[in-house]
């Protein structure tokens, strides 16, 4: 293999890209991936990046109360925080670019690995910011819904985002170490 030092970072960036893509196609597109579930039975509502159960796809949305009359949520702040969930696809795009540059680093030249290092670091920062936003937004909403008597639980998208952050952090470290690996082919001396 031409550039084996780039391979660990390449695989970690690929796995982070896949995890972030799964998060991006959460509810209302794919019902199995969601950040928060509220209510039980037929009145259960799941919340995703671009909407909630039964809503149309949009950037930014307002929470449906799932049977609670007073949840004490500020709709303006919540709506603006749901607009910030657009950082999930941005992080997925950055991680995907890091993977593509990692392919160049694994196949051709050290510059691809350097660019993979920079992009995986940037994608990691964006993923960390969006994970903090996720936990704040859906944590406050979960607590307010529980206070109003509505059962609410975190979903799997929170943990997929965390997994993508860890993969990007490890991918950054691995690709940073891979930059200093051996990239030249050994020439056979023909005498």
C-alpha cells in the first residue's frame, strides 16, 4: 500500500461521515433515528433535524407539546435552536470532504493527509458544537415535557452524533500522526 499511515484516519473519517448522514436523515425522513421522543402510543412524537413526526421537512420548527397544555418553552429560542440543527449536514459534508482528501492521501501524496487532518479537525469542532446544541435543546425540552406530565426520552441520534465526534477526534489524531509516516516507495536498485 502506498500510504498506510493515512488509513486509520481515513476509516475513522468515513465512519463519522456515515454516522452524521444517518443523523441527517432522521425524523421526518427516517422514523428510526430521532433526538427526542415525547408521549406514548398513538400520540408519540419524535423529533429530528428537519422536523418531527408528521411534519414537512423544514429548517427550524416549533415543538408540538404531545398533549401537554403548558410546557413553559420559549418558542422563539427553541425555533432558533432548531434552525442551528442545520450544522449536522454541514458537519457531515466536512467529514465527507476529509474522507475524500484522505483517499487522496492514501493513494497519492502526503498533502491529502494534511488536508484530511485539517478538515477532520474542523468537522470535529462543528460536531462538538452541534452535540452541545442537541443536548441543550432536547435536554431542556425533555425536562419541561416531563414536568408537564408527558413521558419524554432521548433518542439514538444524540448518541450517533457523539459517536461521530469521537470518530472525528480519533481520526484527527490518527491523520495528524499519519502525516509523518512514510509516503515514498522504495526503489529497487538495478545494477
